[in-house]
C-alpha cells in the first residue's frame, strides 16, 4: 500500500541532533511510502527505498554514527559475496528455486560492481551483533530482485528477504564471514601501498648509499654509518611487517558459514556449509574453508585480535620511522638538518617561511588512531559471552577504519614525502669530519683505554681525532685514513 506522510528524516546525519537521524518514534517521510510488517508490527518505508522495515527500525534505534555502511564499500561487497555464495549453495542442494537463486546472484553482482551502495544507510555501529546489517542487506537484495522481475518493492511473496535471500543463514555466520572477507579486501589494498612505500625507502637507500653520517644511540653521537643504511633499515623493518600482514589473509579465510545461530547448523541442510564454502572460494578466488569446530568459530574473535594487533605493530613501526624523519629534518638552522623533506604547505600563520613536516605528522596521528582502535578491539573481544560475541560491529568498524587509514597513510607518505627527500650532504660531511665517535673504529689497533683518552682530549680541545692519533705516535696518517675510510666506518664493503 502506498501512502503520503509528513517530513522525512535526513540521511546526511547530524551527530548533534538525534531527531535528524530518525530517532523520533513516529517520524514520517516526505513523499509516498509503503507499509511493511514484521513480528513487532508495521512501519512506513519510503516507497523508492530498497531497504525495508528492519532497516527502518535500525535507523530509529541506532542514531550513533554518521559512518554508514556505504562508507565501508569493502564490507558492502563482502556482504553480497556471501549472499551470492549462499544462493549458489542453496540452489545446489535443492532448497532454493533455481530461478530465485540466479536472480539473487545477478543482483549481488550488480551491488558488488557498485550499484545501490547508497542504500546501505545504517550506521556501522549497532546492537544485535550485526543483525540489522544482515537484515538490511537481505532487504536491499530482495527489493532489487522484485524490481527486476516487475514487482513493486515490498511485495515479498515473490522474493522474501529472509525465506529466500537469507535461506540457510543466520546473522551469526554471515556477518562474521562478511567482515572477515572485508578485512581481506582491506589488507590486499594496504599490502599494495605498504609494498610501494617499502620500495620507496629502499630506492632512497640506494640513492644515499655513498653519503656518510653519524649514527646515534640514546640521542647521543655514536659511530658512523651511511644515510643509505638508515633508509634501507626502514625498508627492512617495513618488509617484516609486509610479511606479517600477508600471513593473516589465509587465517581470515576460515569461516563459520553454515553454523547458523550458534554453530549447530540448525535450519541448514547438512550439505550447505561445504557447498557455501566451495562457492565463496570460487567467486572470491580466496582459500575459503569451513572451521573444524563451528561452535567455537561462532563465538571466537581471536582472528580479529590478530589482525588488529598486527596492524598496530605495523602502525607503531611506521610512526617510529616518521618520528625519525621529523627529527632528522628538524631545523633548518637550529636542528639536525641532515635531510630535507619536501615542502608541502606554509607552516605558520605568524612565522614567515616556516615549513612543517606535515606528512610524517599525519601518519603519526593515523598510528595513534590504530593503537586506540586496537584497544577497542581488545575490549570488545574480551566482552563476548557464551556462544556469540555481540560486539563484532565495533570490531569491524575499528579494523576496517584502521586498514583504510593505514593504506592512505602509506600512500601519502610515499608520494608527498619519501619520494622527494633530499640529503643535506655538506652538513652530514661536516658532522662526520668533526665526530669523536670515529675513534671507535681504531680500537682494534690502539685499544679501548687509549681511544677513550684521545676521545676525551678531542672533545676538550676540538682537535681532530686523526691528528691526535698520529701525534700520539699510535698510527700513521695513511693507517688512520685507511681505518677511517667510509667503507670501514660503515662496514659496507672492502
């Protein structure tokens, strides 16, 4: 039935105005509506909306965040991939009419390609362990199916959101499977950018391989190294994280699809779980498998802690690199001034000519957010009870945000910073020439005690180590020069 009712809620949500989010219990909509029913009663839904009554209730119940599901396209694509696989499995085992299954698959492909993402209007944070997200996905798919076969939206006798689209499923197996798949998609994108950034550090390492500098430990002068070694070190630490992030993907591909409510597989045909995993693997190209213990898999969130913890590790290490970049580029007159970062914007509204390290700074802030998100995931994982963790929506939101922000951080750090870094060769050379730390390289010849005495004398007088060693009759100029060659000092050759 089509109706015309009062003012419509805005879906450009205002966090400070809950009424604008549709919180008012009997709020209407501008334009025509249709009446839908569920076990709690009936509600009006905009006649053109692909979502239905379960979505409408959730819009009233969860006016929490402006971050709608449509802001997480990987999650939307993952949801329809799972529905796609479920339809094929149900067709295979004979519990869903082939025509209906084929239509569901067709619509899932449309949504996967980008159609109707604007219909995923629910906020990602919600009670119910993701039930509203699953229900809304079912409604959107069902109503698009109805439209394609010439029926009006809401005419569910021809394609039902639950009896057909959700056949053999529960939120408790489709939702965790979907968020795992969405995390795989996010990791794949992150790994591309992470690898490009790693290679950018290595490229700078090659470029700066000939440039000597003084290393530092505990913020004090240490022994010489090359600037190239410093950049290659950053590349190596990132490659380690590249490996750790890559390792997670196969673990995310173990799912509880077919577990239905708590892991017993109630309402699903005994052959459904195997068929669903097979079809999901085929359409995603991923090594999807069914967990050996579906009871355990339905309540366990260990993999999410692993994903979040590994992301935190990568973020913390990247943030440390950014701290180093900011420190090494500090100045330009009163700081370290060893490298020059690309100037990206004016740095002050009061100090002319000031340029700040804004790109490393924003990456630092992404790392802080990832660290905070990991704390959220930890708390939410610990709070699970008995056969289900009800807090998977905030786990999903936290990890998917971390993945997206880390991907963007790696990209901007590479393009807007690392690729354009220059070495301040004159300053670096001057610091190496005046460094007392080079005497460490002479210890095998003159001994630690004599080296310590000469270092103390050099600091007191300002005399070069080279001259003091020769003056003390411990080595000739040629011997000192050979021992203090760049290759010897950096242990980089010959």
